[in-house]
C-alpha cells in the first residue's frame, strides 16, 4: 500500500503545495448542484456522475426515525425535520497545522474567556437533550487537547435521554486517553486520516504523527469500538491514488472507511478540479474489489454505506457535493465560542453564550434556539454558490 503512494510524492507535491484544503468530519450536510454555465463540461460531468441507482432516499423520513412526541417544537424546523443530533465544538485549537486547514503560524483564535466553560457546555447540552436530542458529537479544533475532556464526557454521558456520545479526532493524542474516555461514556469514534503514507502526512500536516494516528485506530479497535470510523477527505492529485489502499483496511478489521468529497470553506481555496465525485470513487473501488453491496441507510444518514464481500469492515461515501441529502438533515451545531449554527454551509449564527451569561432562563434560551431552527432553509445552495458564500473556517465551526 505504502510503496505506491511514496512513488508519487513528487507528483502531488508539485501540484499541491500552493493550494489549501480543509478536512471535515463525516457528519456533514450536502448541497445540490445547480446549473453553472461557467463550468462547461465539468458541470455536465458532475451532473452525470450522480449515481442515481445508489441515491439515498431521504425525502421522506421513516416514521420509525423518532417519535415526534418526544421532540420539542424547539427542535423541529418549518419543513418538519426533527433535529436529534447536536455537534459540540470544544475548542478551536489543534495540534496539527494542516495545509488545507490553516497557515503554518495558525489562525486567529477566540480568546479563552469567550469560549464556553465546561459548566456552560453541559448546561446547554442538557437543554438540547431534554428537548429531544439523543446524539452528541464532540469536535474541535482537536477535542482531545482540552484538559477537561474526560470530565465533559462523563457529565454528558450521564444526561438522561442521550443514547450516543461520539467524538471526531485527529488521533494524535487519542491512544493514551482512550481508556479513560471510554470509561467516561464515549460510545463512538471517528478518526481523521487522509493518507497512509507517512511522508505525505508530514508534508500535509507540517507535523510528524502518522504513527500515532495508526496507533489510535488500533487502540480504538482493542477497546471494542465497532466500527472504528476513519474519515478520509479525497482530493485529486493528493490521495485519490490511495482509495483502494484505504479499502484494504476494512478486510480484516471492524473499520468503516468514510470517503468524503472535498468541500469549500473560508480559507481552503476550494477548487472543483480537486473534487473527486462519489461516482468516480465508487467506480475505482468496484474495479478492484467484488462489486460493493449497498447497505440499508438510515433516513438521516449522511453516508452511502457499502459492504465488500469477505471484508469485516465497511466502506461509506459522504456525497456532500454531488448528491443532495438535506431533506434528512437532523444536525445542529454549537461552536466553541457559544454560537449556534443550524447549517454547516450557512453563514447564519446566533449566540447562546451571551444570553446564558446575562442570566437567561431556560425559556428564553429555548426561544432563541427555536427561532434559529425555524429559519433553517430547505436545502443548501449549489456547491459553486457555497464556494462564494462567506462562512467561517472549519477550524472555528468544528468538524
């Protein structure tokens, strides 16, 4: 696996070093592709690449998705979508300096006093969970560098009604903290890794650490996480030659490889030429392995999930750019600075920190949250409109 990647380092280095890309975690929303005459053949190619036979049907949510009576009106938008999944960014800080994420010197961070405290995080999380949220994902920055991460996990996992406490991490410091995190109630893990080649990893992140990430993946398997989800943002000219190598990881291990289409955010100099469409990735996999079998997806799932004959693990595709799955969106975001965001790609935010610190009671907070949720749009703009829309860098939003 590594031998082929190393032989191509010179090629990707020349075409990549002047570009910036951004890694995102797998639970992202999608956008539909609109007509854009400026793209010419590229637009037509992307439109034709949408694999209709594999499309996830999320226009109609299953009645079994959730009992509406258990979700407060605060979490139901004007299109009837019930938001039962909250992503909480614990910090804007990170122990990597990925070229597709930030400059070598880093980015301007929110001053610590303006970030949510542990007590504020738990209080707001309790408000959401008591209103119907049953899944929380902790993100960053890098969540494991927060010193009180274990205590936050313990308090969140004890919230009545919460079924899943997940985390997305780059895996650098995860291995040594994982036993305590699991003991504190962490039930699900996504580990980000864009390359299996150590030299590529070091070039991309400006740090050593590939070995530590692989160690964390194995530690998660040893701790019984099943599956261990590995997020891989696929970028043409950088790691698209490693797709099948990543799939090989699923042969003998309970790993779910999640290939993510490259998405535009402020500061990552998104370019459609770097986008590898889902249909192309699937074709690459199908040519080498026994035809992937499509699995039944959850109505609110962002991924298209597949099983390869003879493999213990699974392969998924997050079609954020070439297929639309907004109709099944059940996700909300609480940023590290206390801003509340109802859509990953939408620029609108509202502060929950400020009213909380002014002494707002539960009723007032619910009114603010409910008003924001009701303003959530039916779907995103086309990906080229998203690329032109002002939005915060992903390091501020949280994976």
